[in-house]
């Protein structure tokens, strides 16, 4: 949801006009209209002020996106040449082999 939709939905939910909201927020009706139409991109402070005038507060939230890979690692990997990627994969395979052998030795005693 963008700021235009957020302000308009809140205003309509409260059943007040653009003019009434503007008076409460110490601005003019035309400014509220421009925001709701998406003709201007208000600052976070402006959106907070408009919402506060309706007894609401702005809450921004973020959550971790669930992925099977790390996008930064993927980007870095794709910047490598195919030969570099192959050499890296071979080195990881060698490391896995050494770790496997170390585990066998540790278990046997």
C-alpha cells in the first residue's frame, strides 16, 4: 500500500472529508487531495501528521524474506567467471572430504 492509499483509506474509515482532515493537520484541502491522488509523494513526517490528526499512528514494519539462498551471496557468485565458480566448488568439495576424513579418524579413535 502506498501513502496515497493509506491516507485516503484512513480518512474514509474515520468518515471525515479532505477539508476536515486538512484543518486538523494544519494544511489545506488541496494538499490532502494531491497526496490522495498520488500526485505528490509526501514525506514520512507528513503522513505521520495526517494520521495523527485522525488519531492513528504510522507503523512501518519489516520481516525477513524466506528464501532458500542469500541474494547477496548469489550476486557475488554470479559476478565470478565460470572458471572461478568451478574452482570455488572444487575447493569446497575438497574441504568436505577433509572434514569427512577427520570425522572418521576422530570416531575410530
